[in-house]
C-alpha cells in the first residue's frame, strides 16, 4: 500500500473541501456576519491540515492500486466528515463533538438523520442561515460523491481515477458514459448541476423563497432530506411543492447514465431499461397500497389526498431522501400495516448509478430472479436457467456477489439493531433507527420519527449509527474492508 500517495490524495481532496466552505462564509458576510467566525476558523484548520498532508507528498506519483483505491475512498469520507463537522462544532446548538460529527456524517452520506430540535440542541430555524446552507451543501456534495467529483481534478495531482470509480460506485455494473473516467465525472456533474437548477427554478415558481429553494434543491438531488425548516416540507403546506419534490426525488433516484443518454437524444433508453421499469412499478404499487390503507382506515377523507401524501412519502423513503409532508408516525399508530410497507420502501432504495441509498432496485430484481430460477431448478433438475437483465445473461459470479451483499447487509442490520436495543431503546425505535441510517434515509419511527430526532440516542448508539451511515453510503465493502486486518497487510 502506497501510504504517501494516499496522504497526497487525502490532502488534495480535503483542500478542495475546505475551499467549498468559502461559499457559506461569503454568504454570511451578507447576512450580518452570522456564522462567519466559525467558517473562517474551519477553513483555516481544514486547509492547513490538508496542506501538511499534501505538500510533503506532492511529488509522489503512481497509479492507484485496487487496495489503495478502497483505502482512499473510505478514509476520504471519514476525514471530510470530520472537517465538515467543524462549523457545527464551533456553532452553538449542536451539543458537542459527537453530535456535530453525527450531523456531518449524516450530511455527507446523504442520510438526513439529525440531532437538532430536542431540549439539548438548538431548533433548526434558530441556526444562522450560513450554517443551514453548509448543512445542505454537504448533502449536495455527498450526493454524487465527493470522490467522484475529485476525479475531475485528480489529473492535476498526476493520479488516474479509475480505481476510485470502482470503489466509489460498487454494484453489478459500471457503465462508463465516456471512455475516460475524468470525462465521466464531468458529464455526471454537469447533469447534476442542470437538474438541480431546474428544480430550483420550479420551486421558486411554486412560491418558495430563494434560500429555501436552493437548500431543498441541494438536498433533493442528493436524496438527502435536510431541510432548513423545523417542520420540514410540512411547513409549506403546498400540494404543488410536494408534487415538484416528488418528481425530482424520483429523478434523483434514477440511474444518471440514463439521464445522460436522454440528454444525448436517446430518451427511449428509459423505457428499455429493465431496472427503470421495476423502479417505477415498485413506486406505484407501494403508493397505491399505502393510499388504500390510509383511505380505508379513514385517516384521509378522499382518494386524491390519500394518493398525494402516499406518493410523496413512498418516493421520499424509497429514494432514501427522507422528507416528510405528513407525520407518518401517526400513520403507523392508526394503521400499523403502513409502517411495514414504508419499511419495505426504505430497504428498496433507488436505482444503481443514482444518488439514492438502500439496497438498490437492480440487486432486488436480481435476487428475485435468482430465487425464482432456484425454485424452477428444483422442479426441473435438468433445466438450464440463467438470470437475465435487459436481455443479457448475468454471470453467476455477479449473482453470488449480490447474494453475499444481501446476506451481509441483513447481518449488519440485525447486529446493529440488537446493540441499539441493548442500550435501552425500544424495539420499534431501534429497528427503524438502524434502517434509517444503514439505508441513508433520515427519519424512522417512534423515538426517531419525522418530528423527533436522534439526540436521545446514547453516545455509543450514535457512533454505531454513524458507522451504519458510512457502510450504507459506500455500499458495505469499502468500509467493511477497513476493519479486516488482512486488507492492511502487504
């Protein structure tokens, strides 16, 4: 493992992160200097420490190995979360280092779980706008991936980015939009910027103030869910705003390669993509089930209202954004079966190649097909069966990797839930807190419901949930490998 090369990359990427803090710092100058001292100190610390890593190793060159790639990705996400927590730590209201780091990791991993709003922490609306802007920005940066973004500048450091791409975007396929990884990163970010701008304009036309519109555009496209309002989307009480957010959440949960192809004049690629069809089918089926239950139980009076809230909440949880336009904790109390459906939506996640978390639609479909084939083989022992996606045969090795991913995912979920419950947290809160953090969603049920927060979780539990956020965001392997001694051996 090339330690000096890793230090150079860590330094270079975190210098960039420190520079992004100038945006909220400059904003604070026009907002009565609220938050400026915190950002000035945070920028200084971030850049100085990063330069100490980068300058001594600036002349180190070489190609990133497979092992180096995973190490860099894992360590970058941890280090940038620490630097990103500095403005929170230096601000009043976050309640110490653990809470500040929790909020930062929740932001960068686009989880959206928050510690703000309890008796021990400040209300969201009481914080300076510059802090709220930074809180939204870190989700936007984490949405596409700070490492993926940095690949556009890696050539300036004399390093190629192919290994980082493999580590940052794991899954059953890595469709390169362009032959060179640098160009791929640039195209993805241009698409990300364009769709963010379209959402900003749409929210403005729907009546949102500019600051609220930019913050919600950042966190929608990142499928992150942080809001500058204490009541979240409930604050606006607007069906039009909810429709716009529902649409853009679903767009953010789609494979960005499909968006690229559509912009290149190939919109039919959406329809021809099997994962895309399953993604939308799951969304509509779950929405109809939730709406029907809410209507039958009398929670809402008419089908239009039931569908409006059901579609928003299913889109929010399935894409792992985590917004709430209603207190769905009350849905659980009125109709417990709704909670089961919403929990399923939490684990489904968005499409591969999207900013969403969860298990990803492609993996769910592959597991379903592999299970069906196994049953057919029992009935017809001599039959030759293959798992196909988009008409192509999926290699057995890929199917096994997906199966192993699922098993490891469930094991981490069950073990984490057990530990959280042993800390004195009730079972509903424990299950939903781990599901919310591992799937990068945000709110859960009961003690961590949409109008509650995670500040009541004991410190040990918060650290475990932070680990779950990182594991979920980097899809298990990148973080899990860092805890295996063999990975660090020469």
